[in-house]
């Protein structure tokens, strides 16, 4: 623009950052620029999704009869998934598209973070040693939080748009604070960077804890004494010039590995496996749908679906007779209420399964007209995925259809065993509930009624036993034994009774039976404990269930950075 004489000073370059109320300003700028031959930059058009159709029409109108020098530049963030594609096709087809991809790997990210500054930046603060050390630590922090996204939910529960703007503003804040104070205000800096600059993007409490923990590890008084390692084998460099820091990264940074982020090497195996599964699923979806599947195969698509459909209808059990079950309950204890609620939800799911499968069977025989819902169900059965209409009434799951249906039958048999006499099973399969929170709340309600404790002042204490499910013959006098938990990011050492590093290639080792009981909140001993989030599936995020405190000999921050969590399904 400058070379061709387009600048803000010449008033022939208009830059509009879109957001609330800026649409009118943008339209006026476009009209003026089309008439006079100016350039217009529209930033962040993804923030005004509803206005984009108007923009498309406007650009179409201005494409004819406008000044020949008129140009429009548009910027937007990439959509995280295909459902979020909101930019109209007309705009995309008529534009030259340029994508700016973030560098991959810690080495490139750290260099890029440092590229935002110069030798002049390093010299602008009176407390030079402190400023340089913290600036380099912030660059490393920025590279870590940006690149950690590639590890999926074990990295961050949700993807966040951290940008170089967050880093440059954090460094400006650092400069202002150090100029105004002779002591380094570590707490203030950590709070401003972790809760406001970067924390402003973060919407999940566990991700906020992770961000805070990184800063507690990277920005602390030890950094000025040369005792701080940003990663295993990568100490914080001393006082260097700008080119010296770039050289130090090339010479001293260890090869790319999950250790640089505080994660276990298994995290990489998990993320690469999931990526491969997605690729293979896409390839499968691209297969021709109606041809015979080749020599020695099961036959045509219809025959495969028919066989699966008949097998599922045959295995599906009758629904629970709710009137009979309610009559059988002598006292509506919290546990009995949970059992009845679970049966009701299971009935809704099995009724939908039976209805949709029977309907599809009639459609395939030609007795009913095939609808779009029936075709979608047929596709799902063929591709071994759980149909959308079932998932709506179901529970979060990442399993394929075969595993999901086997899991469903196991859940039904657990409920049948429990509702025979409504006595609490010897060990509860926590992953087998539609709503696992309800049974954990029932444990607290039962203890609250028995001991006359206020429910809002109570908490759950979690003791990991050394036994497996088969070793328990009866339920405990108070609380409950729980089985079916898995740990991701670490493993449980049964002999020592603490969390310890995972073994290579053991991604989600099973936990022994866990004894859960309710205690008053003030009796909880928080020393040497890691507050471990419990999720329903490996997708984490919205599938959060509860927080269980697990014993640890090491600093809990190690497990926070490693993304250690308990899962109900794998």
C-alpha cells in the first residue's frame, strides 16, 4: 500500500475492525472507496456473521461501475470445524485467498514469539536483567500455550485463539511494572498475564488452572538465580543480546517432544491415533454405497444393514415396567430415586431404538416409504457409527456403534440387577449411569440425612483401594465402592497408593476400586493431594462430572501440566 501511495495520512486507506455497530461504518467506507478508488480493510469479519450476506450483496453491486483502483481486503479467523464455516460462498469464490498458518513445533513457535521484539526492546527497561529473563520466559510460555492445542483435549479442554497480541501486551505490562517498582511484582505479573491477557480467552476452569500453573512454574524468584528450567534440559538463559537468544534456542532447545509442554510421551501417541482414526473414518465415508463389497464379503450394503438390524432387535430387552418398580420401592432413599431416574431414561432410549429400527426394517421391505431419517439411520448402521437420533437420548460416548450397543446392553443388565430389590450393588459402575453426578450427590444426601449435616458444607472423600471389583461381596456401611474409572496422563501406583508416571504406550490404565464417602468440608485434608477432574469421555470439556482428590508424593503442578484426568469411558 505504501509503495502505491495508499496510507492513512493520504486518507485513501480505510481500516475497519468489525464488531458491534461497525457494520454501518464499513458500508459507508465501501461506498466512498468504490467511488474514489480507495482501499478498504475489513478485519475480523467472523465476528459479524449476520451481516455477511449484506456484505456479499454489497460487493456484488460494487463490482460493476466502481473505480478501477478500488480494492477490498478481508481478514477472518479460520473456522475450527466445518459447521462453523460462515463466510458466504460468493465472497470466497470472488477473492484471492491467503492463509497464514501458525508455525508447528516448539522450535519454530519460540523463534516466532521472539521475532515480535528486537534488541531495542531488550534495552528499553532500567531493570535490564529482570526484564530480559521474564521476557524470554513469557516467549516460552506463549509458545507452549499456542502449540499445546495440538494435543487435543489433553492439551486444552477447548481450543483458544491465543495470539501474538497477547504476548506483546504482556511484555508492555511487564515493562511498565518494572519501571515503576524496584522489586519484581511476581504475583501481579502472573495474575495480569494468566487471568487477563491470556485468561481472557479461557472459558474452562480447568484450563484456567493449567494457564496459572504454567506461569507459577515459569515466573518466580528462582529465575534470576539461574536455577529455573523451562523444560527438562532447557534452563532459562542468562543475560544475552537479541541474536544471542535466537542462537541459544537453536543450540539448547531439546528435540520436539511432549516433555517440552510438561506432558507424558503417551499424549503424542493418543493425539496421532485420534488423527489417524479421523482420516480412516473420512476414507470410509467416501466409499461407494451401493456396490457389492467384493469377494468373500458379507454381501451388499442392504444385506449387511438387514443382518445388523435383526441382530440388534433380537438382543434389545423389554423396557422397564415403571409402575411395578415404583410399587416395589419401600422407602424412596436417594439411591432408589437415582435408580428410578436411570430406568426412565433407559426406557426413553430403548423405545427410540426399537421404533427407529422397526421403521427402517419395514422401509427396507418396501412396506413404508423411506424417509431422510431412515436413510440416515441406514448410513449409520453401515458405517458403524451411532445414529444422531439415538445420541440425543443417550449419554456422551466416543465408541463405534458395535461397542456402543454392547455397552448399552451391559448398562441395562446392571440396572436390572439393581432394581431387583433396590439394595445398593457391592460396587457401582459409575460409567454406566446417564447422570453420574446423581449417584455421587446421593452419597452426600444419604450421609447428610444420617448425620444431620448441612448438604452445602459437605464434600466427597476419595480413597483408592488395592482391590478389584471381584474382591467386594457387599456394599460399605456408608458411602459407595466405585469401579470402571480410567486415568489419562499418568497411572495409579497400587503399592505406594499415589499417582505416578504412566508407562509408555499405556494410554488409559484402569483404576482399582475407589471408595467414596461424604465428609464435612472442613475435615478435608488438602495436603499432598491433586484435585483430579473426572470426565465421562476423552473429549473432556463439557463431559465434566466431579473433582476427586488423589494422593501424590510429587508436586500437584506436575500432574496439572501433564493434563492428568480420570475418565469413565475410553
